[in-house]
C-alpha cells in the first residue's frame, strides 16, 4: 500500500489544533499568527482570533497548511499534478518544507545560518533543502513564488 503523502499534513493539523486550544499563550500565539499570515482570518484582529481560537477545527488547520504549502486550499492538495512546485515539495513526505516563517526577513536569517532556498507560498516563507530545490528547478537566488 503506498504511503499517504498527506500524512505529515494530518499530523501537523492535529498539532496546530492542540496549540490553538492551549491555555498557554506561548503555545497558541504562533498558531494564531500563522492563521493571520496565510490570510485565513484576515477579516479579524489577532485579539478576535485569540478569543475564538478554541472554535477552530481541523478543517481550519488543513486549510492553513495547504495555503502555507502553496496550494489554494486543502482540496487542491488532492490533485498533486496541478500543484505548484512549492506544494509538491510539501507533499514529498513533508521533509523538505518543515520550516515556515511569517516574514522574508526571518526566513533569510535562517537561510544565512543553515543554507537552503527560500520559497514563498502566499504570505508565508519556507526554507527548502538545496537538493530538493534543485530537483524541482527552484531558483536559489530569489524566493520561489506561487
């Protein structure tokens, strides 16, 4: 039986919901910021999102992860061939796109420290291993945008 390429997303979605439902601001605020960075809750303030964070469900986490991966939404991840290179990287076992940043500057600091290629998906930035980026033809000199 082939491995489920969405398994890393499912695992991360459960982790995100656990963070959002936490009472500890150090745990829930990064997840709230990710929701805002990808535009999922753009219509409301951070304060409003914090207040209703426990009402968010797995469908919200899946949508967030899909957008961060460069797909227009969760259903689009099911059609791998139609996805941009950034999203295909995320589906490749999830091992290449596991470091996300809200700003280009944050991603650039990490890239300078650890190497890699910056990719942009919506309003978020990921750091991809150089070999994986070369394999998909991503430009190492400029963020890959979707």
